[in-house]
C-alpha cells in the first residue's frame, strides 16, 4: 500500500509538471489555508516548546511537510494578510501597517481609515473562483478599516462566495464573541471560543458544499484570532497549565490558547477527512507574524509567545518578526514525514495555487512570490526570480518605532535601518518625497545557516548584498500604491 501511495504521488507531480492548465475538477486539489494571529515560531510543540502541547500539528507534520524557514509577508497583521492574498509585497497594494477599524457611520477623513485592500487588487480567492473553485473565508479579515460597508471592499468583493468574519480581533475576547458578520449580516452574540466557532462555520460550509456540488474543488481561508490579545481559553485547558508549568494564570491562558487553536485545526482536518476530501486537499498551517511582547501596550498582559531561537518579536524585521510556523498536509501530493529548511513565504501561495488550479494571473501583474510545488517532492530547491523582502516603516525595536528594510537571499540575510525621517504608518503623497530621500543609516549582513539568531554581523566590504537590497527596495518603492496625504488618527 505504501508503494502504491508513493507512486500515486509521483504520478501527480509528473502530471502537474507536464500540464500547467488542469481542466478536470476531480484532479485538482482542494486548498485550505489556516492562518493564526501572533503565533510565535517557538510556540508549538513541533518547534520544541517545553510546555505547550500541539498534538494535532505534530500529527499534521508527520503526515506532510514541516518548514523551519517559513515566512509571513510582513511582521504585522494587515500587510501580512494582504501579501498572502495577493502574492505581492503589501506596499504594492498600499497596505504598510495594521489598519485601525472605524465605524461605517463615521464621516470619511484624510486618515488611515481610507486604507484598505482595494477592490481592484487581484486575490487568490478571485483567481480560484474564476478557475471554478467554491470559496469560503471564516475568521479574521483585517484588510480594511470600514468593515461590512459598501464604502470599502469586503471579503465578498475579493472573491469569497461565503464569508464569516470580523474586521480585526474577536470582541470582547476569544470567549463568546459578538462581532462576527456573515455575508453582510451581523451575527450577534455567540457561545464558545473564537477558533472553534471559526472552524464550526467552515465545517458547516464544507458540509453544505459536499451536499450541493461534491465534485467542485474548494478554497477555504480560515483566519484564527488566537493567540492575539485579548486572550481567553477553555477553563479545563487553562487549569492543566496553571497547575503545572505555567508561572501564572495569564501564562496558563496563553499556553491553553495555543492548544485550543491546535485542537480547532485538528477538528477541521477531521471534518475534511470525514467528508472524503482528505486525500486530495492541501492544508497549510501558518501565522501572520511573530509573537507579541508583554511590554508594547498595557492590555497585552497574556502575550507570552516565544520567538524560539530567533531575534526580535512581532513588528521586527529581524527573523522572529516574520519567521513563523509552516506545516503542509496533502496525502496525494506530499510524501509524509518531510522536514525542509528551504525558505518559503505566504507570498508564494498565489503562484503555487495558480499552478495547482490552472487559474489565470493577469498579464503584466508583478508577483513577489514563487511556485513552491517543486519543494513538496523533497527533490528540488526553490529558484526565486527576486529575493524575499520585508519593508516596514514602523519597526518596533523595543523602545522606539524605526523604518527598516530586510531581504533574504539564499542563506544570507541583509537588514537595513533607514533614517528616522522615513518612519510612518502608511505611505502617501504627503510623505513619499521624505521617504524616498531617506538613506540607509546602518546595514547588517548575517549568514542564517550559521547564525540563525542574527548575533554576528558579517563584514560589508566586498559584499553585493547592500547594493542588491537598495536596488530591490527602490524597485518596490517605485511600484507602491500611494494614498492621498493622510494625517495620523
């Protein structure tokens, strides 16, 4: 049986390699993306957390592939999500920082409430829907400021047939949230914990889909709110950690929060298998950015996330800001039990899904991601047209907000600190000249294969990396969407 299964996988990869355009729905995989919120690289049992138990993620890795160098598109939520959905560095879409939510009834002002992922941006859901996939989004959206309003583009405007979402966090916390919207209609108070409610909605949609059109492939985007503040977890899980390894109740809440999202992920996979979709469904588990700190804002009293061996935290362009969990399961297409250190990014989702689905990408659209299918076979390295890059003008260094640019090219990482004058939450027509004029004050180079903690900068002299960093940064900056001159909220 194992021999037959391996041969089926080889045949599938051969088929994918020979035919970019796949026309028969039963041969195209279903695609599921599970995105956590503020989950640190070191927060899961897979990566050696000494206390938190994530048995379903351990099982998922055993059945598929686990990446140790997986990256989010940005070190903070909104641009990370926009990058994931578009396959483009989020600045190209005009989203540079997290987006504060505002009431639809509030008059529009020249402030950050104008920022959104505009309707004209091309998304994974739009592409897959055009290719014949059914599409569903359940969970955290956070790609606009004015949620559930015709004033801005909503999930349904970006290709999702069905959506059950919040603008940002589950409120008032993960427990019994009351701010979900389903296809434009407010749902009201719910009983339960956010990640479980999000999965229940996704499973309900899947069951309805299986009854109505079981042969139609589907795309499911599941956005957990966990373990972002305000953290709330099931009492029985909290007690387990509180009576054992946790140093206090708040840390026990965080540990339990991660275990709860693990259980929710397992519930989703079980449902996919029970409905008969498991063999040919690609499930991807990852996070939008690295872990929050306890010190950045007063209400972050339960942010006990860990970056593992990496430097920095959320909002940082050192590794821990965007190096996150990356686990994939696809029995028909991934040889089980693999571990890979090949750098892969959420920016790679769109071009990869286009290859799997036969979806068409608009002519002339610049993508920053790369098709990662060759890596899933365990036989090929990823060849990138351009290195991975992170541009974040609001990097938090533990005391201040500063503008930074980082790039990973193979095993090498180069990080540049721009002049303070470029510090901003959003790029607009009022500050673009100042940002363009800002020079790099400091540049560091690290060999991540030998120095994953970025502790020992290498000499700059003779290295082409600083020049390559500046060249790519200027190219992306020139292609970035500019808003009208904005004032800070």
